[in-house]
């Protein structure tokens, strides 16, 4: 259903937050952003809900993350990785609130830095969690995802389409469905947004690494191999105007997969800028999540996320701090 610009503007005025979609590619600079409604208490414009709304998701499958998904390292190695990352971020003197986490996709120490100490708005990075929750729920059924759900998932991840996210958020049972799936996925500090305010889901950088492990990690996962390949394939195919963020940590165009989120808070006019994904730096496959809030502009936030992502990848894969020359991510 097509909706007039006037009608969309009226709806946007009822929202608590606005996600801004930048349509220009990273190369050559970005054009002025265009406003779009992020998430509302009712399905967004152009959204067609199922005739029978999906009930809250049933309890997630009993499969729990294998201990191998969280590698056990010696205290000295883990401390070395943590110190290197913290030092690298500290040197950048980040603006606003910032949280970052990084680990090796094949197994390694989890290193993180957080200047805020609390959860962050997800904005559109929650769309990966929505898709993972849908797959946890549907992958063991005889039919799996419907053709409609696959079409919506493609739009939601590759183009960050909000109407598609509204529909799939309903399909998983909104916040209760997300919580059920996240218990299996290993996200313990993520809380779904109220009603259809999925963009205001609260999360941490460490939880986003748990989600990335479920998709890209080498250990067991509540997601089947086919589901993992499906999600990663969509994340490698995001539209050109959204290929910024943790991709700045990818060395020599080795390949990356990501999802970004950008949200201007109506109360302050400041920005949340987030990016999560898998990159290859200096031969290492890394999982990186960078969350931020209180950014003075969209561009300033994007620039900071990219500087941080590159800095932590370099620090994490560099030599450790005790002079032995061992790689942190080995």
C-alpha cells in the first residue's frame, strides 16, 4: 500500500525515535540523509500484518551454546588482549558513549571496552537478531521460512527496510519472542523494545559478539549450518550506501559481512551509531561490535565507529604486551 508523504510525516511525529537512512555510498562522500520512521507502537506504513497475528514465540529449542563457543584462555593472554584493545580505544579519546568488543571467529580471547557501562539502543542492528530469532523458531519445522519471510528478510538485512522488520518482529512474537530465542543464542543482556519499538531494543557489545558467534563462529550454534550460511550471505550483500562501519577494519579488501544501525534521538537530537560484523584483518577472521550514543552528527558517529573498529582490529591482532611476540588471536 502506498502512503503519502504527508501521512508518513504525521506517523513519524508519533514515534519516540527516528532512524535515518543514508543512501549514498561511502566512497566519494555521503549525501544528506533522508528521514524514515524506525519503529512504532503499531505496524509501520506499508506493513501488512498476517491475518492471524503470530503469538509470542514458543520457548526456544533446548540447544544451548557449547562451551567451545567461548574459548578458555589463560588469564595472561586474555588480559593482554583486553589491555591492548582498551589502550587503542583510549588513545582515540572517543566522543559520547562508546562500547566495543572483538574476538577471533575461530576462537580467541574476548576483549572489550565500554565508556558508558550500560546498555545501548540497537537501532537497526537488531534486525540480525530478529532474523536469527525467526530462524531459531522456524528452522526445525518442515517448511522452514516461507517465501514471504525470505523476501522480507532480504529487504530487512540488505536494505535495512523498516517495514520488513515490522512484519518479522510480529512474526517472532515481538520482544517476548526475541527473549526466548536469545536464551538459546546466548544473549543475556539484551531486552526487546516495547511494542513495535524494536529500534529501542537495549543491548551490549558483548551480547552482539554472542550473536555474531552464533552466525560466524566455529563452535556449535542454535542455528543450523544452512541458517548460518543464510544470515551471513545476507550480511555480505548489504547495499552500497550501508557498507560502512566495522568494514573499515577489513584489510586488503579480504571480505566482510556487517549490519549497521543509526538512530537520531528525538529528545536530544544526538545520534546512536552502531556496527556489527565479521571482518578479516591481517589474516584473522574477527568478530567486531561497536556501539555508540550521544554523537553530535551521523557523520561524526560513523567516522568514530570506523576509527575504533580499525584500531581494535589492529591492536587485537598485534603482538601482546609482554614482549613475547605471540599473536593475541592465536
